[in-house]
C-alpha cells in the first residue's frame, strides 16, 4: 500500500488482490467523512432528523406492511 498526500488530495494505492467488498465499505465510510467534514450539525439535530424521516417512512408504508 502506498499513501501519498498532494496539496489537493490524498492518494491511496492498493494491490489488485485486495478484497473489493471490504474496500467498498471503506470507500463508503470515506465518502461519508468527506460529505460531513464541514458540517456544523449537532448530533441531537441529526438524531431528530433521522427520527422524523423514519416516522414519515412508517406512516407511508404501514398499510403495505401491516395487514
């Protein structure tokens, strides 16, 4: 593995035999870190939003799932 930092990015080189499933999980995590790096949201705000989204999903799908 080679890790290189330039003025604009970090470059990671891995051998081709690295497990792609694990690598995809790592990339998903890094994508999340990149997307949230400049966020000023508090954890309580995130939790409230998640609860609201879940509630809306349940209200929209309850009749389909509970008979």
